[in-house]
């Protein structure tokens, strides 16, 4: 069902010279099944009214429809505005009316056709705003004055989709900067399927939808799903959007390494002491950064303790202690030390720190000399920060308590994780140490490149 909507002006249904007004011309060209007319109401307070014009337009269209052998329904809904040139007043009134019409006609397959040429310029602007904001999902039509066009060419569609596209593109860029990958993927999909009328932009939006879905999986630590998604993207950009290839190549390289690491880590967390798990720790660190940026401070704090614990476990493995199964430790003397701190053949975070201190005091002393600096706070050693963050964790809902985590405390956790990782990655010469400062899954790497691709599409 086609529905035509229009304000009613002083030139409807006919102008003073007898030529047909905009509503009549739109009806003849578009041949809707239903027409909604919106005249300004006649009242002592209104400065202008077009209710009589609306009634005359209705009768004129019904006469035309009869001649055409067409059935048409016409509804007149007067609008209560004191000033037909007040955009705010008009749009507040029309927003409620249009929502009601859309609700009443939602059961039908409806095509909304909006004639913008009748009424004041401010009324015409309101139609554009209502369609642009998708309060009504319709097409806009302009009716050209008869002296400027032949009768069959008077009604022309006004395409404002590009305005919505630009708005959506800005939203996507902002969402990516905030690491809101799921919502960004949804907006890209919407752009591709519902909005854009440009073939190249549609293909780009489809490609970026898959890419950002891969980022979403990566952010969830679902490395296998992320890898497979980016492999799909890699295959498609060989044909188009070649500028994305360097980004995807770097990211696939990292994801491939993460997959390989997890292939040799057992379900109970066991792995060889020769395995360089630094990349996992670095990935967790960047995940922690994303949680901090989005304001999820409790999760950022929780990530810190996962990084610190696994970092300590890695150090112990390197010196011959298996923290997950002490009986499999390669150093018998160190195993004996560790057993004193365990009741079940495994080490906890707390007991791991004690064992490391007893076995290699010098290592712990070097680690304690790490100084962490946070803006607006006094410089503190890593050991002091650990004690503070431990109490904070236990009192917050990141672990055993109910207190929220503050932004500056989350920042302290981020800085502490950064310094701790720098220390152990450098100390053990892990290949992944370069990724701590330059990581392919960080907005400083992909953000500007994706924004450039989006802006130039």
C-alpha cells in the first residue's frame, strides 16, 4: 500500500492561476492508495489556517480518482500549531502524529511517500528531519512549479540517503574508537543492507562488517573465531579494498600465533616452560586497556591480576617449578620449597609469590624496584601497588566485595601491568615484547586506517 503524506498550503488544490497544486500533482504522479493531509488548524490563536484548502483538495482528488477508476482513502488531520514557521513547534506536533500513523499502518506492507512542496519552508524542513531521523521511513518528493517543468516531470524524488550515510559513518568511527565492536558491526550491516545506494560503499560496508565482527570475537578472546573471520576478509580484499590488506595481514599474523599457543596449552593450564606465552599476556594487557577506555574499570582490575598471576607462573616454570602440578617440576630442590607452600600440589597467586621470593630473592628485589607513576599520584614501587591493588580487588566486585572500582585505581592497575610486563618480557627476552607498545589490535594501529577507508568511500 502506498501512502502519500503532505502538509496543505494556500496553493492546494489549485493555484490562483488555475494550475494544479503540489498535492494534486503528487497524487497524479505517484497514485497512492491513501492520502494524509495535514492542514494548519483554524482557531483564534493560529496565525494561518488551511483547513478549507484541505477539504477542497480532498474533493478534488476524489474526483480525479473517480475519473481514473481508482479507489483512494483520504484522511485530514489538522495540526495544532500557532506559528507554521516555527520548526520546533511543527516537528513536536508532527512527531506524535506520524508515530501514530506508522503504528496504525504497521500491519500493512507500506510505502510512505512524502510530498514536501506544500506548506511553509519550515514545514518542508520538518519532513526532511522526520525522514532523516527515521521517525518515518519514507521517500521525499518535490513538486516543481509548472512553469519550470512539463506535467509528467513535475514530481521528483529528493534523495537524502547520503546525509544519513554520512551520519552513520561518523557513528561507526566513534564506535570503533571506543572499542564498541558489536554495535559498530551492526551499524555497518545496516548501512550495507538498508541505507547506502552506492554499490562500492555497500561492498565496503559488507567487508568491514565481517572485519569488525572479527574484532568483536578477538575482544572476547575468541581467537579461533576471530582468525576465521579475518581469513574471510583477507580473501575478499584481494579483489577489492586492497588498502585493508596490510592491516589484516598484521592482525592475522598475531591471531595465528595466539592460536598456536593455545593449541599446546592443556585444559588444566599446563604448558611447556619453553613456550613463549608473552603474546597471550600482551593480548590480555591490550584487552585490559580496552576495558579501561570503555570505563569498565572492574574488568580492567580483574585483567591485571590474571596477567600478574600468569606472569609469575611463567617465571616459575622457567626456573623449573610447575605451579599447576608441583610433582612435575623439573628442579627437585625448588619443588621441595614449593611443596611447603601448597596443600594440594598446586600454587595460588599468593603462594607463587612466596615461592619465587624464597627461591630467587634477587629476581623479586629487581621486580620490587620497578617504579610506577600515575598522573596526580605519588610514585610507588610495584610491590606497594600490588598490596594496594590486592586490597582493592578483594573489596570490589572484581573479586569478593561489592565496591565499584574508580577510574584512577583502574589506571594504576593498567600502569602496573605495563611495567610488570616490560620487566618480565625484557628479562626473559620474549619475542612478543615488541607488541607491548605496538600492537596490531590497537586503535593506534587500525583506527586511522579504517577511518581513512570509511571517509574516502
